């Protein structure tokens, strides 16, 4: 698509399990116009850990605005939410 | 991508303190040479502040978008002794102050290259630069200096060895903490991104981005999972971990170089510790099976570690360079500090360790009354290890003025603190005072 720069990122959410985590995070991502391409969850050291792969058009939504949106949500819900561009993971883990 | 791989990466960064230790931009100053010192310094300031104007911004952006801490942003420049030699100034302190001012403007942590290469002899600029070191380094905060006194091709310049013993002492008299900004090298490398020894070599491009990685914590954590297994497994585990760590360095270097429109030089495959718990090279050696670093077997374990890091890292990036090896700075490594405090690690053992790793007697505090000749003797010993074994060695020793064994000296932040170590009190003065040059070693009959 012309005028589109696809930004791919990995969102990780870590914290105490609580009602509606998935809903809150995915709702926020929808507001930020981030499309979720993959989602999984697990327990790491007893903490709820969710991973989402997201992508969006960087022409319309900047990385910083997505990051800020998620960080604000993290503060409000007492969850550690971080977002990192996906290329990093590819570089480290793939040959 | 698998969930486990993502978690693995996140854990490496958040729990095992994996970081990019430094992004260092090397900048040539040859086009700033002028017979008028004032003009030369203005050109230097202008070149530095334009060439590196986006360095900190780009590094911060990478940190934010990829979630990797980039601990230091630094600059290295052509050895000032070469640049300033054309001017008629009597001393080069003003050049150091110009470097400091540029570093301050740019917001970089350190700037290296107040340096001279005198492995075979002095040119006029070298003499003035070395004489300026005590004042230059004590009156600046971010400027780092280095002097190369020997090489495998040239031998060891014992006049320079002698002089550097006095220079270190003079600097310590003014301010012992400033001694951490001064390194005396043998076989100095031209693309080292780590301080205090970084300078931009004469064979380098006009500008270049070099990256120094870190990651002792990641290696230690990986080794915890193979406790009791054979040394072959230890070596394989270190290689695999070093591979991942280096991939990150390669990736970050590429992103930074592209954003800054500067060629990407090298990744320095070094395990650089910090005083934070869990970020220690000593603890890796202890994880391999030593009760304390310094125990018999330490040199062998370190040799294994150093070699495995290189083997793992070499395939992970396009160009390897710099010092590339495990660092063993005492003050910057909580495990080393502990071993020294408990009497398990002494200077002689550290010297032996430097024969199998990078870089040398690093961040070691000695009593304030250690004579200059003794420091020269230490420099000569380290230089000999480097020159004979075809590797880089260095001495960054801190005579703690007014203090004695049992006390300690603080450097602050990631530089930590160092317990003052006892030094052999027999004098090498007659040896050091002979002057002259130790001839280059023979390259055959290696025994």
C-alpha cells in the first residue's frame, strides 16, 4: 500500500493476574490503531506474562505515541508493559 | 517467532543486565591541523560538534524503540599529538579543554584521543602531549588519554615507560581519581570503542561508528544452567551466549550507523563488567568452578572464557575489532573487589591473567607512596606480555595519594571503588633508569 510504513513490534505485559488484562491491553492497542498479529500468554516466575505481536502504519501513528499510550496504561493498571521493535528479536535469535 | 525466544531476549536485557556498553563515534581530526593552535582548536570544535551532533539523540532513540540500554555515548579522535604537532604551542592543555567543551556541547559521556604513539620514538608533538597529560586530565572531566609505549613490531620504548611512571604519579598527586582517564598501552588498537584507551587510528575512515558490547551477567546465567557438566559444555555455552550478545551489538551498530549516515566499523567483543551485582567477570570464573577468582586455575578458566567469547562472537558480526576479550578491571567488578578484599587476588595473579585476556592491569589502586619507578616497572612488565605474545596490554593504575593498603578509593558510578593493593617494594629503579629501547622480539622459536 502506498504511503504505508509497517512498524512491527513486540509488546510484553508482566504483572499479577487480574480480570480483564487482555481486554484492557487489546482495547488500548485498538485505540492506537495497532493491529495484533499474534498473541500468547504464559507464567514466568509466577507472574502473568502476555506477549503480543503488533503492527501499524508508522505514517499515521508514531512509535513514541504507541509507547506512551501503553506506558500510561501500565501505570494505571499496575502492569509492566513494554514495547520493543521486532527487528531486535530477529537479529538476536535468528541466523 | 517462538514465545520462548522472545522471553529469552527480554530476560537477557531486563534481568541479566545485557546492554550496549558504548556507541563510540571515531572522528578523524587530520583536516583540522593548523600551524595556529587557536585556529586548529576552533576547527576541532566545529568538526566534532557537527559530525556527532545527532549521536546522543540517535542512541537515545534506539534505546527507546528497541528497549536496549546504551550505557555510554562516546567519541574518539585522532591522537592529539599528531594534530597539535604542527602548531607552535608549548603545551596541549588547551586541546584537551576544546575536546571537553565539544563533549559537553554534544552531551557525550567521554571523549578519547588525548594520546600519543611512541612505541619507537617521540616526535615533537608526542613530547609536548605527554608533558601536558597531568594538567590536561586533571582539569577536564570527560577527556581520556592514552600512550602507546610498545609494539610487537617495534619493541618497548623504555624512555617512554620511565616517563609514564612519573606522569601517572604526577597526575595522582593532583587528583588520583583522574588516573582512571589514562591508559598506557602496548600494541594499542586503532578502533577500540572502550575508554579510557579509545582513539581514532590513522588508518581509519574520516568517521566511523564502533560498538562495545557487554553481558557478563548473561554468560553467568547461562553457565548456571550447566553446573557440573564438562568443560566442553562450558565452552559451547559461552560461545552460544556470546553469539547472541554480539548479534545485538551488530544490530545496534547497523541501526546507529544508518541513522547517523556514518560507516559502521566494528563490534568489540568484550565482556565488560560493572560494579553492579550479577554483572561481573569474576563471578563467571567462579561459576566455572573456582572458589574465588585468584585461586589456582584462574588463568586457565579465564583463557577458556576469553577464547570462547571470541569464537562465539566472530560469526555473529561482520567485522570484529577493538580489544575483544574479557576485561578484568578490579574497581569495576564486584567479584574482583571481593576477591582483593579477602586477600584471594593479588597483583601478581592479575598480571598472569592479563596474558590470556584483554587488556591488562586495569583500574588497580596501589599505595600513594608507590615510587614512579615501580609504576614504570609494572608498565614494562605488562608491555612485555603484550609485545611478546602479540596482543594488546595496558596499565591503568591509580596511586592513591595519601592512602595505604587496607584503605580504598572511590571513583563513582560505573567505575566503582578499588581496595588499595600491596605492591612488591623491591625497586626496579636501576633497570628503569637505563632508558633506551627493548628490541622487537623474534617471531620464531616460540617457547
